C-alpha cells in the first residue's frame, strides 16, 4: 500500500509538471504570435505602462547606514564610489571629508542632477531654499572646533525641541542619523 501511494504521488507530480509546461508554452506561443488567450489578455491588462516612481534619495541613503572608512592603508570601496561622483582630486582615500560626496552620489543614483560638488557649502546653490523642511530635504549645517568653522550637509529627518535630526555621511565618521542644534542650520534646500 505504501509503495503504491508513493508511486502514485510521483506520477501525479509528473503529470502536473507536463500540464504546467504545456500551459507555459501555450501562453508564450500566444504572446509571440499575437494570440488572444485569456491569460495573455490579463497580463496585458496588468502591465499597462504607468509613470515609474523615482527612487527617494532618503530611502537610498538609508541603505548605506553604518558605512565607515577603513582606517589605515585600506579604503572602503563604497566611500570611494561616493568620492568618485564628485570633483574631489584624491579618489583613492576614504580619509577625506565625504559628507557632500555621499549626497552627490545618492542624488545621482536617484537620477537627480545637482550642481553640488565635494564641498558641503556647494549645496547652498542647489534647489530652492525653504523655511518649512520636509523629510528628505537637504540641510546645510555649520560647526566649529579648535581648527575653525566647518560646513556639513545631510538629509532632514525631523525637528524637535532639542534640535534637528539629520541623516548624513561622515557624521562621526559613518553614515548615520545625528541630532544637530537648530542654530547650526545654515539652510534647508528642496532639490
């Protein structure tokens, strides 16, 4: 009894596979020869051309969350790809300021051309200035240390009473979300 059951199950599987192959062949033959099988008509109905949504820079940037440079002689290939998207002269080291390079790379991958380059302040000339930032808008920031005043750039996440959350590259030497003081914001840019 058990052997017949197994034999019958195998036969059933082979029969199903033949039927599946014949249906696939019929469908592809109808499609090649302009046939109007019901399944072909359903496929055409489902695949009507529509406007393709563009990839959001914020969503793409989140895919790189946690990318960090490799200390020493080695270099993180992804960070080198960011730098290669800009006019930065040294494209062999990841031990350079790369916050703007990260955004240039992200916007290029999303099909959005910008006039920005490797300098964070170059984003002050991109898009339009806004006082009401939306999630994903560019934020240009300034910060100070013992070496002077520096610029930084990232993507706006949200504003709280304590400051502004920004997703950026080269933030504590990694791609992450950090809280910045509101007084650090130079401009919000809608690109």
